């Protein structure tokens, strides 16, 4: 599967998640207002945050496909990580902080809900569990059918959001049920606070991953070792003094190597050797589309 086809499937997955979250957000908000449930209102904020984040992810899919230009000679692949970072911030601010607020307010006010309120809330949460579960299964199936799936920040964010949403709904159901049984609001407030902690943690993890890519992360050590071995195996290379790599996007990687060639090669031969080596690297790893060789006599820093 090429990247364009993979992006198409990811776009469908994001749209499915967006539709589910919009419907669920409205249902949770109405149910929360009718029942006065802090856990349900926290879950409504969670779904609103997820809906906004899906819009960010759709923007990332479109903008990251823009071709390279004079201002961005390496393309727009890092757009995905920028929008993924915004999604993480959205989860933290709109989801996590509001959940903390709802939990603290519930403890301060010690509100009581009616039996019909509990019933409405639990029904809404049950429907939300099914909808979030369907969206999660869709995303997991895409990952299973694609080797590149887990490396896509958009798809990874959808999976994290849906998995968190499923767990958050379970926490809300448990908190609301215990509140109904015991009459103690602490249970539901604790569920709201737990949802907040969960959202903050997920936001931190997603944000840290996006930050690493935006700063400029090397390829994994195994791939770097293979590229180094390929260069070392070339008969014209006497020494690989330095090898630097950086991910520029899902299907673009920068490879920069300082190499020492064997003595006695004339300039024309050096040029042909460099072209052949670059082609060999790109042919072996198509994602390594930016290969630069620096001829040097510097000692190895390996």
C-alpha cells in the first residue's frame, strides 16, 4: 500500500471518529445537563475535545501532502506532527482541565441526582461505549493491515483518543453507578478526576512524541545500523566517519554521511560512485529520499 492509499484509509478512520464524537458529545452534554452528572459532563468535554482534535488531524493529512517548494525544500511532512501536538494540547486543556474542574465542583456542591437522571446518564454512556468501541476497532483494524500504520501520528492519535474514551466511559459508568447505589457523590467526583488524570497522561504522551519529531528525531537504531553497513560494504568507501539521519515525514528521511574514499579515485569516478551509492540507499529504503554524501578524510567518530 502506498502512502496516498494509506492516507485515504486514515482519513476515513478520522472521519468515522469525528462523526462518532460529535454525536456522543451532544448526547453526553444533554444527558449531563438533565441528570446533573459531573462524570457525564466530563465525558462530554472529552468528546468535544476529541471532535476538535479530529479536525486538526484532517488538516494534517491534507497539508502534509503539499509538495516541496522554495521555502520548504524538504516538503511538509512535519505538518502531521505539528497538528498532532495541537491535538495533544486540546486534549489537555479541553478534556483534562474541564474534568478536574467538574470533579472538584462535584465535591464542593455534593449534588444529588434523580433516579431518572441516573437512568438517562447510564443509557447515554452505554451508547457512547458502543460508538467509541466501533471507532476504536476501525482504527485498530487499519493498523493491523498496514505496516506503516503505527507510525502515522494522525492514526496513533485516533487510537489513543478512542482507547481513552472507552476507558473514560467505563470510569464514568462505575462512578455514576456507585453514586446511585451509595448516595455518595465522592464516587462520581472521583471518576471525573480519574478521567482528568487519564486525559492529561494521554495528552503528555502524544505531545512528547510530536515534540520529538518536530525537533528532529533520528531513524530507529536498527535502520541506522543497516544504512551504515550498506555504506561500509561499498568497495570505494574506506571509512564512514559520521552518519546522521532525521525523519522528515512518514515517507521522507534525511541521510547525511561523511565518508572517506579509498585513495587513487579521480573526480569523475568519485562523482559516479556517489551517484551509485545514493541510488543504492534509496532503492533499498525508499523513504530515504534525501541522501547527501560528504567526502572527507576525517577520522571516524563511531
